[in-house]
C-alpha cells in the first residue's frame, strides 16, 4: 500500500495517472474484477509495455483500449488481461456502409492480434450519434 501512495504522489500531474492510481487503490481492497479504460491521447504517458506490466502487477483483469493501436495491442499480448477494442465514433458511419470495410477493420484490429492478445469484445462508438 505504501508503494501505491508513493506512485499516487508521483501521478499528480496527469489525469490518466491519477485515474489509474484510484483504480489501483480500489483493486487492492476486494476480490472483484477491476478494469480500466486506456486512452493514448495525452502527453507524458508511460509506454504501452509499462502500462500492461503495471496493470498485470496490480491484478487488473480487463482493459478497454480507446484508440486501437498495434503497439498497444502487442503490449497486452500474453498478459492474460481481457482487452476490449473500440471502433471510434468517426469510423462508425464508414464501417456501417461497407461490409468489406468492416471485415478489413476486424482483420487489422482484431484477427492479427488474436490469440496472443486476449481480445474479448469490440465496442462500437462511445457516444450516441444523432
């Protein structure tokens, strides 16, 4: 617990790291499954390999990756962490118009990484589009 407190003090400059710190504290207190949302659109983020190692060391079992990135997916390979990948809002309309585009997206963002990366779900969009 003392290590987590030191890590939290170090994290004060980044919202991502602050959120991760809270989740780490919660994950030490119970036997339930804890998951995190991992986005890569911020400055000064640790490398995907360091994030995967940190989550695994804290027994975090699930992660949702907001921005599908081959380097991130490779970092989570062979970790046992369940990964949810997501189709971005801007991609939804194009993928819905073409079956070929949808198959290509799945092939490039899922099939190429399974089974090493434990991709268990695909989220489509993150907001209601009107």
